[in-house]
């Protein structure tokens, strides 16, 4: 696989970054803080779930959310995929070909990456990146300088050695499970053997219950025959008893009906007597009742007439009220007519004053407009004065800025010379520091005054001079030179700062001078405009005095135009008032006519009160007779019905008397053939026979139930015996599985160190080949030991990693990490962050050359080198400058 594109939005120092990458080796360059390492961190976070700090610290300052997109071409199917991740919860795979998201949850994304990165499912992607693909800056050699225990923790996790130990440990639970299952099977077998001990007893009980069932079945047949005979004999006695009881019931029923009919006849006779009495009472009061009804009818008619009279009386009152209102309205309109006639006279007197009022109003308006114009011009003059004062302040301030810029820009011409000298000093200091670091490392390798390369005394030393003394004198000279250069650079930095400031002021000087000319020109235009305005301003005091005189004269006229408008409004209503007065007179005549008609109607009701009194007295005198008639009327009307009902009840009683005598005769005849005592004896005998029959049936049912239980128990025990054979087979199977599990556990325990040893062997061979290519020396052998340490064999001696030079340590660590990556995955991708640290020029050149050969030989598809060193630029395929605009 290889990365084709990296896109960042609001990630650390990158507001927006996007770049496409090719196969081969790519150098990423840029100043400190430009965000070079951020690119590696974005790839680690997106593809390998590795981020060494909080998400909030990964977001650019001031932004709410950061986004990283990494596009790669899969080595599995050759297609491009985009991995999206943001500092919120977004994490998904996007397929540009299908134009949709194919995996959205973290678990799904991780499984996808395992597959397309070519690593085993369950691989710790974070450890793979941290230990092999993209080791963080400054930690490339750190793990190999740790103790054997720390190295074991790191690389066991990466090589999955610990998984074998964990597998063996987890099988301990499996072994316990199998042991528990075996114990459970043994318990089942023991319980089955205990229950099978009852098998003979159950078979014996089954024989006893079978014999009892046969004997009880024969007894039951005899009892059923005997009971059937007794039941037939009892049936005849039951039939005779039923006939006697039926006749007795008919006699009793008839007797009861006769008693009820006698009571009903007496009741009907009483009701007949009451109806006859009521009819007699009605006959006596019927005349008075008729008079009472007539009086009520008359009073009802008089009540209606009283209502009509009251209505006419209300109409009379309304007519009188209306007449009073109309007369009052007539007086009001007569007064209004007088005012309208007077208004005509006043309008004629005021008309000559209108022309004088209009002339004065026009003069007043002219004066007001002239005053407004003068005040507007005065405001313009004041505004111009304020603008001119503001311009004076700006002119003075701009003049001061020009003077300051001229003073500060004097040193701008020295900037280029000072900048070149600062660059020279930086290069010299860096060169001397690198030489000092190299010499100090070289001194640490010196043993007993022998050269660490030739293992003999140096031939270039003066007599009596040691290699340690020679190197120490070189250190003093180098440190002195570095100190002198640093003092000069510090002094030069201040002059550079002043020169940069001078350049800025020089750029603003021309702008300030142009602004000075603009301010002067603007001030002149304001002055001319003010002088023109002052010429046009008139005599404000005189105009105000004329305005006051005009307003006083107008006030004395008392506004004749307004008065005329008001009087005209009054005079225009004259015709309406006269029409209204004519209408009012018609209303007065109509109301008087209505009053006379009403008086004539009321005259027809003059005898109403006397008639009402006479008939009220008649009604009161006949009230008792009316009440008596109403009380007895309903009962008197029932007299014919009561006579009929009494006759029917008498006939029914006679018929029931005859029916009762006949029923009594039939009952006495039937009782002669029925012997009650013998009937009871037969009943008792049948009851005893049925009791014996029920007991025999119950015993038979119990015997059959016990037999069935014995048969079921025998069947269950037989089944248990069969199941016990199956449990014996299961026990043998579990014991075999237990033996196999123990064997697998032992194998996994032994496999862990063997797997680690195998990985170490193959990684060591691959790493040695890479180290020889990087170092350019085929006579030295690099070894990766079983405790994950690094040894360098040279001239038959093993040098531990801690005794190697800084450059040798970097080359050895690089070789081992790349070899690990090749062995553990199909990922042919690596990141190198400052890999030339502590290397001399020759080794840096050789490392750059060998890193380029790695992609040329197709060992790796894509390598990224982040470095301040320009050694790589002539060996890599692509150069990406971060923080600038240049990309090669």
C-alpha cells in the first residue's frame, strides 16, 4: 500500500493543508513549528489509532473541531480509500469509486484497516506504528537503551508472544470447565446406580397389583348384577309414589286456588260498594259543579280583557311621553334656526378682513423661511470649523510621524549586510558544535590512549602527548570559537532587529508624505467654502423683529378666516333645520290622533272590574262542590267494570269448589295401592348395594392406579439404565478432551519463547543486511538478540548497543525497525523523523543513499523523511516544503 494524499483542517498549526504523494522516498522540510511532525501524527491517529495527547490539544487554537483525511491505495485490491477522522466522533472509510461510506464505527474501521494493511486480525496497530513504522522524534534508539525487561514488555506485545501465554492461561478455564462437566457426569451415574437398586422391588409390586386388579374386577361384575335387580324393583314403587304425590299436589293446588279466589271475590265486592257510594255523591253536587266551571270560564275571559286594558294603558303613557319629547325637540330646532340666521349677518361683517389676514400670513412665512436658511448656513460654518480643527490635529500628528519615520529609516540600508553576516555566523556555530559533539563522542570511545578505530596509539601525536590531552585541547579551542561567534551573533541580532524596524518605517514614509499633501488640499477647500457661506448670511436680528410685528398684527385680527368657516358651517344647516321643524309638526299631529284612539278603546272596558268581582264570588261559593265532584268522579266511572268483575269472581269460585271435590276423590283412591314402609325398605337395600359397588370400584381404581405407577416406574428405571450407558460414554469423551486440553496448554507455554526466537532470527538476518548497506562495511555483523537487544560484531568482538556511536546506534535501530516491519506485516511504509541525529557527514550521506535504495529495490513502497538536514534532497524522489509554497 502507499499513501496518495493527506488533508488537514484546523489540526495544530495547519488551518488547511492538502498534498498528494507518490511512491518512493519523500523528504518533508520546513522551519521549526511549521507542522512537519504533525503530518506523521495525523497518519498515526487516522490509520493506527495513535495520538500521544488529548484531542483538544490536536485542534488548531481557536477552532472547534479538527479534521484529518488520509487517502491510500490498498495493496489488497489496488483501489483507493479515504480514511476520515475528526476530533469529535467522526471516524469512517469512504470509497470514492462507490461514492459512499463503507465502514462507520471504530470497530468496523479497525477490521478494515487490519485487512488492507496486511496484518493479522487483533494486531495492536498502535504498538506496530510506535515500534516500527513511525517512531516518535527523539525516541528512535531509546527502547534499545532500556533494560532487558522493558524491551521484553515492548517487543513481546508487538510480536504477539504474550498471546501464546494468554492462550495457555485461558485454557486453564477450559480445563476447569471440562473437569466440572466430568464431575457432573459422575454424579449422574452415581444417582442412576442408586435408583436402579429399586428395580427388583418395583417388579415384585407390579405383580401384586396385577393380581388385585383381576380379583376386584370379578367381584365388581357380581355386585353390578345384584344392584341392577334391586334398582328395577325400586323403580315400580317409585312410579306408584310419583302418581300419589302428583294427585296430592293437584288437590293442594286446587285448594290453594279456591282460597285465593274467595279472597278476590270479597275484594271485588268491596270495590263495587265504594264505586256505588262515589256515584251517589256526584249526583248530589253536580249542579254546583257546573256553576263553578262556568265562573272559571268567565274569569278566564275577563283576565284576557284585563291584559288588553293594561296594554292600552301602557300605550297611552308612551304616547304622552313621545309628545313631550317631540315638543322639546321642536324648541331645540327653533333655537338652532335663530343661530343660523345670525351667522349670515356675522359672515358679511368679517369678509373684508380676509385679504388683510392672508397678506400678513404670507409675510410671516417668508420671514420664517429666511431665518431657517440663515441658521442652516451658520450650522454649516460651525461644521467646517470643526473639520478644519480636526485636520489641523491630523496634519500635526502626520508631521510628527514623518519626522519619526525619517529618523528610524536611516539604518534600513544595512539590513542585507547584517542578514548575510547572521547566516554565516549560524552556519559556523552549527559546524563547530557538530565537530565538538563528534569529538566528545570520539573521546568517550578512547580506551587507554588507543585509537577506537585502529586499536593502537595514534602516530600523529607529539612525543609525550596523549590522545586524551590532544582531544581536550581541541575542545577548548572549539568552545572558545563557539563562544566568540555566539557573542557576535547576539550583538548582531539586536542590530538586525533595529534594521528590520527601519525597513518597515521606510515603507510608510512615502505614504505619510502623500497624506500630508492630501490634508493641506482638503483644508484649503474647507476655507473657501466657509468664506462663501459667510458672504450669503443676512441680518438675522432685523428679520426676527419683522416676524414679531407680523405675528402681533395677525393675533389682533383674531383669525377671521377660521371664524367665517365655523359660521358658514352653522348657516349651511338652515334648510335642514326648517325641514326638521316641518317633520316635527307632523309628528305632533300624528301623536294627538293616536291619543284620541287610545282613549276611545279604554272606554269599552269600563264594566270589567264589576263583572270580575261577581264571578269571583260565585267561584268561591261553589269551590267545595267542585272539589267533591273531582274527588269521586274517577271512582264513580268504574262502577260498570266493578259489577262485571264481581260477577266473574263469583263464577270462578263455584267452578273451583267442584274441581276440589273431584281431586280429593282421585287422591283417596290412589293412596289405597301404595305401601310407604315397604318402599323405604327397598330404598335402603339398594343404597347398601350401591355403597358396596362404589367401594369395590374405588378399590379396583386404586389397584389399577398403583399398577400403572409401578409400570411407569419400571419404564423410567429401564430408561435410566439406558441413559447410564450414555453417561459412561460421555465420561470417557470428557476424559479424552481433558487430556487433549492439557497437551495444548503445555504446547502453548513452550511455544511463546520459540515463536519469539524464530522472529528474532529472521529479523536479525534482515536487519544485518540493511545495516551493512547503510554503513558500507560488510565485515561487521548486526545481531538482534533474544532479549531484544542489539550487538555489533566487529573483529570477533561483540559491542553492546550502549557502546556504539550515535550514528551507529541510529543506523542499527533503523535496520532493526525496518526488518521488523517486513516480518510482521505487508505494510511497506515508514516514517523517519530526524534520522541523521548524531551522525557524521559520511554516515548521513550513506544513510540517505541507502534509504533511497530501499524504495528502488522495491523493499518498501513509500518512505517519508523529516529532517532539517539537506543531505537527503539529492537522494529522495520528492521534496515537500511545509509552511512554504514550494513542492518538488
